[in-house]
């Protein structure tokens, strides 16, 4: 017995196949690495640059990241904090995208 799909059903199948799903774990790893590297690089740039008041604005992250400071050891701790923050944000964005994509493909 052959199943005959209507035009609307065929379009629903095409939309469901076309909407790509994101792998939340992979997105979390990538954004975590980028976030950690960015905070490490920003901290190291200020440490190398030096000056009388090194990292005045970046040191305000101490309010959110206990133990962080604009020093070379603080750059390593900043990498960990940046990676954690990036991973959490990346995972949440991918999860939300997948939820909205599922909702969108269910509507069509």
C-alpha cells in the first residue's frame, strides 16, 4: 500500500528536514573555549601593557568571579571562569534554538 502525501504534508517534511538542530554540548565546548581564551587574552594584554593602574575596568569582574585579578595567575583563573560562563551561555542558546526550531517545525 502506497502512502500518498498531500502538498502540505510534503512541505512539512521538507521544513522539518531543513531546520538544523544544534548539538548543545558541542556549542557549549566551542563557546567555552572562545570565552576562556578571550578573558585570558584580555587579561594578559593588560598585564603585558602595564602602567600605573593596570586593568582598572577589567578588575571589576572580581565582583562576579571570586579570586580573579588582572595578573598572570589571574589570567589562568579568568580562563576557567570565562570558559564556564561561555559554556553555560552557549548551551542555553543552543537549547533555546532547538526548542524554537522544534516549535516552528511543528507549526508548519
